C-alpha cells in the first residue's frame, strides 16, 4: 500500500458557491426543493458579478488543491453576468493550478425582463437562455476543455433543450446537466431521452425513471443537504463518477460519505464500489493520473482502510512535475491573500443578496 495517489477528480462542482458559507439565511423556511432553489441558490446566482465569480472560483480551486483534488468539472450560472464568466473561472483555476472542464448552465427561468418565472416546456426560448448558449459556444471555441451546460430540464423549454443538443453535436462535446435531482424534475428522463448521448454528464439522477446514455455524477453530501433522497447509483448501468455539487472538493470525504450512504441502503455494500466511482473521474481527466498527491496516511489507496480512517490530510501535490503544495501549504500563491480577497467579495455578495 502507499501514501500516494494520483490527483483526485471532482466530477461535478459549483465553484461559485465557495462564498456561500455564512450567507444570509432565507427570509422563510423552505418547504420543498423548489423553495430551496428560489430562496437560497437562485438568489446567490443572481447576485454574482465578475469579481465575485473570479474570487469564489479562486478560493474553491485553492481548497480543492489543498484537499488533493487536481481536476474539476465545473457547472456555472450567473444570470446577470453571463458573458465572459467562463473565462474568469478558467483564469482563476489556472492561477491556482487545477485542471478544469467548464460549462455555463443554460436556463429559461429568468424572463426577458429579468424576473424569475415558472417554465413550461412549450414556452419560447428566453434571451437569457440564448445568451447562456452563446457563452458555452464562445468558450468552447477558445479551445479550452468544456461541455455545454444546462441547469435542468424543468427550468428549460423544449426549444432550449433542442438547441443545447444541437450545439453539443456541432461542437463535439458533451452536455453537463442536473437530471431528476428532486421530484420537481421527475419527468426529466422522458424529456431528455431523445437528446442524451454517451458523452453527457447527468448530475444527481435521484429520481430518474429510465436509463439514459451518459455518465451519472453522484453527489451524496448535496443530496443529503437538500433532502432529495438517495440516488442508488449502484443500481444503474451507467458509469458513475463522484461530485460535490459545490460543497467543497474534498474527494476523500465525498468517497467516505458515498460509501456510508451505500452501506445504509445495502448492508453488503463495499467501499470498493465508491472508490471505483472516484476513479472513474479519470475518464474525463486521464492526465490527472500523472499528478502525485502525498497523504498523511500510508494506506490511502486501500478503500477499506481509508473508509474508516478519519483525519487523512493532503501533504504534497505535484502537477505536471511541478510541486504546487508542500507540507500542506501552497508554494506558488499566497493562500492568506486568496482568502482575504474572497472574504471581501463574500461581503459584497451578501450585501447584494439582501
């Protein structure tokens, strides 16, 4: 056994949520998933501006690196700061040194007047959805690695989903979309069945009622946090990867929670299964296999031992032969400065949300 692993992969992140800790609570207690989105996360999305986007991504990427995560698939939404937003995230990730695949989450939930609306499948595609689609296309054409992002079927019209599918085929890249995360999106399978392909990344799939082509990104911590249910990914035929849905990027912790949820559902579940889900992230980032992470535990590559060993820390990280973390400290940027800048932007974010 070894104290070394390749770099970890977070296969679904929302780096813009890195500043959410300490944000103002909702004015009323949410009673369902839609109210959680409307009163918390969509208010945060609407308050994002370029400076907040950049420093939230820098903080999230820094925390990922210090947790031994060297590659991130990110899903972004900033409805009042769309154009150029993916460049800001890419620049922040490059500054920190983590690998990335980015996407902008297209949605019709913002009307052309800028207000939050309920979306019907038969509605016309909104200007905001068109702008999100253009941001995906513009960024992809820069040559950086990307996917076409979609928020979820229940906040998109049929016209938008069709345009997303067409752009995905045109660019030769996959679609990164939340699928059946909660009962509100339970008909996602029927709406996406004619569009989905093997290169799609289907996030959550808690209430997905049919098999769809593509990978499934399992996010156990987020599913618990939003109380949407257990996804039972082991019962799917799809290739499963592990993500965090924006709750940090400590993939060893996500692996452990993935196993705990699996064992809760099936007393014969093995951590080997959750470890394989974690390893499947290298299908998106094969180059991360060449990254080297040194841990404080000599058996970190043994799923059974790691599943039951708390407090394992990342000590050193080497990417492309370059040491980026030594003895738990970044060697090429000032972590205190990143945290200070992020704190300043968090204060601005909270003020804009109030």
